[in-house]
C-alpha cells in the first residue's frame, strides 16, 4: 500500500517559509554566480554586518579580490556540498573562526544558479581549545593520554622533549621498554576503580637515560561519568632524589662529626630548647648520657655575659679562656665560641662549641714546673762551675804559699797569702749571694699596676743615671690593667736589668748614652723592655749570660743577678729574651702572659709582713 505524503498544516508551512530562515541560529547567506550576496538572515547580519550589494569576499574577509581557494567556486563547479573551517572578519573587524557548509542549489534542469553558505561560529570554542592546548603543552611536567588498551593517544610538549614521539605505542613499552604491563601500573588502577592514583616510576628517555618520576593518573570522564581514557601526569624528581640523597649524606656526615668531636658542640633552637648536645659536651658539663637539660639550665652553667652577647651580637663571640659551672657544681676552665643561627634574616637559635682546657692547663703547669726545674739545673751547673773556679783559685794560692815556704821566698809567700785572702773574700761573697739566690722569696702575687713597678725602678735610678750623664726615660703608651704580680720580685728583676744597662752605658764610648724602660700590653700579655745603647754583647757573652754564674764585672759581680731575674720571671709564667750587638746596645724583653700569671695570694698582707 502506497503511503500518502504528509504535508504540514498551512499555518506551519507559512511560518516555516516566512520565519525559519531567520530563526536558525547560524549565519546563512545566498550567493549567486557573480559572488554577490543576494540574501542573508539576521544571524548573518549580527556577525558580518551589512551585506546588501556586496561581494562575499568583501563581507567575509574585507578584501577586494576573490579568495584564492574559494569554496563557492568549487561548489558551483562540482555541484556538491563542501564543509571546511575558515577565518574571517566580523563587522567590527575582529577575527572570527567558523565552520562553513557550502551547499549548491541545483534546479530541476541541473543548473546551479546559487550556493547557500551556512556558518557556525566556533571562535569562542576554538579559543578555549587553544587555551587548553597551550596549558596542556606548557605545564612543567609530562602529560600523556592513555586509552584502555594502554596505548598512548596524546602527549604534551614536555613529554615529547623527554621521551620522543610515543603516540600509538603501548605505555609500558614506550616508557620502560617492557613487553607486558607494569605490575605497579597506576593507569591500570585508575581504569579499575575510576579514582586518582599516584606512584613512583622509572622511565627511559629518548637519550636512553634513567629518570625518576612521581606519577598521577586521573580518569578523563564525560558528562555521564564514564571514561575510556586516563590522563597521566609525571613530574621528574630525579634531581630532587639526588638532593635528598645528598642531604641525607650531609646530615649523616655532620652527625658523625658532631658525635665523635673531641670538643663539645651544642645548640639551642629559637624556642629555647636544647636541640643538639654531643657526648663531649655531656662530659664537660658532667651530664649522664640520657639526661635532659633545658635551655635555662644550660644558660645558668655558661658565663652570663657570654650567653647574653651570643644572643645579641651579629657575629661569632669567642672567649679563649673562661669558666663554666658543670652539673656537679664544679668550675671547669674552657674555651667557648658561640654564634647565632639565621636563615633569611630570621633567627633559628644559637650554636656553641666548647673545649675543656683542664688538660691543657695541667700541661701548662707541668711545663712551668719543668722550666723551673730547668732553672734549678742551670743554677746547680753554675754553682759547680763557680765552685770549680774558686777551688782552682785557692789551689793556686796554696801552691804559691807552699812553694814560697819550701824555698824560703818571702815575696812568693806574701803573694800566696794575698791570693788566698782575695779568693777567701770571693768565696764569702759567693756563698752569701748563692744562699740569697737559693732561699729566694715565695711568690706572693697581688693585683698590682705593672707600670707602677717599672716607674718606681726608673725613679730610683734617676739620680745615679743623671750623675753619670746617662739619659734615663720611662715610656708608657696607655695605662695597664692590674695584674697578679709579686711587686717586690718584679721590682728586683727590673732593678737588675736597669742597673746592668746603666753599667753598660757607663763603659761605652757612645757620646749620648741613654737607657729606656717601656711597659705595654699586647695580645693579652704584659711586656717590659729595658733598652740601652751601651757597649753591647758579642755572641759568646749572650750565649753564657743566662746559663752560668757568668759576670763581666770581675770581682764586683757574682753572676747571679740575671739568673735571679730569669728565675723570678719563670715563676710568673713568663720568659725573658735578649737582643744585643757590640757597641750598639742591648734590649732585654720580658713577656708575661696574663693567663699564666700566678694566682693571687690569699694570705692577708699583715700575715705576710709578720712572717
């Protein structure tokens, strides 16, 4: 049975004829063979503006000549519908991207008098697509789209730079060189449950290098929630892992150094908590291995002024010699250094190093004792040398006396008696001087002004020097802080040196003799210098001057003055040096390091004076 064609009602047919052309939301235009626009709907006018009496290429592209690849010409020629994408100008001169359908209007005779062009505006959609494509390509990680067959459908620019062209290849083969799917495949997990998954993977690059990546896979879902592809995002963490390994090594290395350091190392964080306290520090502070200590307790053990300076000063605070009070309440001599820990101007706390000086102080004391014993040894050697000389002199006198008696030679007897008498006097003077030297004085150090001792010696010799025509001067560049010095003993030392200097000037041929006494401090040591331009000493004299009972004064000296001077200086923890040249003068230099000076005597002065 033949079906009868159904015709729309007249009202609908009339509406379709009169209104559908303008109601369609796409731009529609009718073009004749001269490429004149002869009809267009309202949507066309809204996009392209006035069209009447104008050529299509003028309206679409704003150009006078026909388009080189005109689709209208092709539709007129081939008589078929053409679909293509074009870029034109809207009525405001802005770029428009649209999909154009060019449909030839064919008459019953087969002619094509017109073509109808329908344009769908995709400008906004294309802009969004381009933005997403730009984002896809420019994100600083590799992005891959993988289908359910685990084939790589699409890659971004970063992935292509790292891995090359992998589109169409299985991900496990292209990324890792495997023949089958990875056991830890995050894409598989996402395909199975539709959830986000992360993992750590190792890929091979296009240069056959190994890289470590942190991978995230997410489903690419459509509106109904279904999906048949996942997006895999991979961040190269190779350098991060290397840095982590380096940091772990550095941490382990520093931890080993801190733990095994012979010096104490400890740190206090910004909150006042003790964050580092190595075994050496625990030993110095007398703490048990697991005993906890607070920042406040620690600051109470350190010198108050030092702890305050570390927390307020910009640089390192260093104290070469100070004392701390350990947990047992004992005083411990230490060397301290402290520094603030800062990052980007923010305080992270303070760090300290501490060195126990107990053994060093003991070694210093042992060295001082050895020096004192050496001085005693030199004294004994000098004594033996002096006794030998006196014995020789007595033997000479006895020889002259005995031979004079044997021969009845009165003159020889008298000469022998004179020799015996003279040397007996020398023995008496020598014994008295030696007994004085051997007995000495017990060092009784008090806080005295070092400069005042030197000034008093200069004042004492001023009259004698002036009478001999010798200029005697005292020089002090700046006041000296009090020091633990035995006033009388140091006065005796300087008296010996200044007296010798005046004697050297007295026998000198210098026309302007002078003696200068200087007192100054340098590098935490007190210095005395006695300088003269007298007769000076040659090598042999300088070699013997501190080692034997040596004197250049004949019967007027015992050779004990400089030995006594050296002994006193050594008892003060110092040393004396000599520089001299014949006929140019001599410089004696005494150096007394403050940290080696004797402790201040605790006996009251009344008791000392009565003893």
